[in-house]
């Protein structure tokens, strides 16, 4: 089974599993696992690893429209180096502080590959799921797209300082809570914009029509060789952890005014089942764990 089939199996078996996070009695709970070979390119500092690993789970909390309260992590490595562990803890604490949460510990384990498993907890009385969008709703995205793809190119070039900076994204917890008061559906873009739009369309039984220009991060244009690569990194690479959401069209301006980050209207939900960009089919392609 591929990852998407497994996720479908889990959702069918565990109704409380929710979308980006599990929902139970006003709490949201989510967990993630990241590995050195697939998630931390050569040159990633332990500070960035702590920030990014915990941030990935906090992004799931944000996607439910919840307030983030706490996070823990399992730190596994071939050996425990004091400088590396301290740096990881600093990154984990700092990303939590950035969104009003607290890093409260976790576990240690020895493993042949540096691996991190994180869990984040949040609270909301009205979680936003992926299933509520209707034709005519505006489709919006926070921030910019392609930061992680640009970071990977910089890691490959040995420009690690700038790459680490781009990898330290801010989970959109504050924006998620603003959006939640208007949103009909929401998820984060960890799998990439294109795949997120397909997930949104499938969950809400609608289509999606988006249009250029997309809010591509300036770093993407600085590293990309051509327009094709700009589109690839912005629409398909994933791991940007922005929010992709739908709201009634007349609520877009209110959301834009209230959010602490830029919000771009990129299109609308449609009555058919297609997902298009500028009128052409947008492939269902993006980040897949292990793929």
C-alpha cells in the first residue's frame, strides 16, 4: 500500500483521527516522524532540525484552527552529542515560543539514523476540517510557496546559512485561528499546493480552479533555472507548511485584514470534480513520505 492508501485505511478505522490532527473533547493531537536521509539535507543544523520537526506538528494544529498549547519530541541518534542536543532543544523551544506553545520534553533513543518523532497538542471548540467547502467559495493560501524547495537547492549548493533560514518556517497558528472564524475547509500545504488542492476537492466533493500568479517566494526565483522549475518548486515540492483554505468570497477581505501574514486568493471551488491551474488540469502530485 502507498501512503495515501494507508491514510485512507486509518481514517476509515479511526473516526477521531480527523484531517491534519485528531480531534477529541476540544483538543487536537497530531504526531509526525522525520528522518535525516529524507527530511534533513546535509548542512541542516540541529537547531533547524528541532525547529522544523516540532514546527511540522504545530502546523497540523494550525490547520485545524486551534490554539497550540504544547509539544514533545523523541530524539534518536547514533550518539548523543551535548552541543547537538542543546541546539535541537533550542530550536524546539523557539518554534513553540513563536506560536505561544510550550516545549515540554519527550524521549531519547539511540538509532543508526538521526530521527525525530514529534507530537503537538492544541485546543479548539470548533475544528476546521477539509470537508466543508462548497462551489463558489474562495480558495486562499497564507504566506508564500516554495521556500522549502528553494532551501533544498541551496543545501545542494552548499549555501547552508540561507538554506537553514528558509527551513525555519513559522507555523501559521495565529492565522489559522483567524481563518477558523470564516473558513469552510482548511489544511496545511505540507504535501505541496497541488496535492493539497486535490485533497481539498476530494474531501469536499468539489472541484478547484486556481489562476496565476501564485504567491511564489522570492527565494524560488533566485535559485530556479527557469519558469518550469519555479512552477515545480512552488506548486509541487511541498513542505512549506502554509495554510490552504476556503472561505465565502465576501469574507476574503476580512481575513486578509485580520491575519498576521499575507493571504492570497488564488481561485475558487467549482461544481465539477476537476482541479485546474489557468484552465489546464493540475496534476495530483506532491510530497510523499517514502516516495
